[in-house]
C-alpha cells in the first residue's frame, strides 16, 4: 500500500543493553504502556572506526558485550515474558545486512562489524 499511513503509539525509554536489569526495567515500562511486543529489532551496535590491528582487547570486549550480550538480554527478557503469557511469536531482526553493506563500503576500518555478526 504505497503511501499508506499507519497509526502507532510510540514511546521512548533508555536502556543499556549490556545490563540485564536495565533491559528488564525498559521492557517493563514499554510493556506497561504498550503491552507485550510481537517483534524485536536488535540493532544496538558498538563500533570503532579503526584498523583491526589497532583494536584493543577492551574495544573488542565492548563490541561483543553490546552486540552479542545485548541481543541475548533483550531477546531473553521479552521471550520469557511471552512464554509466561502463553502467547506470541518473536522474530529477532539483527543488523546483519545493513552492517555488511557498511563493512563492504568502508573496508578495513570497521572489521569489528563483520567479526561480530556470526555470534547472534
């Protein structure tokens, strides 16, 4: 339906996806207002514009913590709520295609993007 308008309620809340308790608080607030979600878009990313050989171990841990653990924290929190409610199907969309294109265009300065993709 080209040009169709969709009415939707939108709210904003902050969360550090690396912290399960922060995710839980944000999901609780969203669920209180909007109800349980049916779609999760995991798109948090930690990227450093840097040649791969210059990434520190801490930079790598930060990327993994945001992308992999963040994806797990969000998906697990919402998934458990849906199981408890006996409802819902969840499709978790991760930023693979978008970041793959970015990685291809920017070359070796964002290799951390492509390295993080196989995890979730």
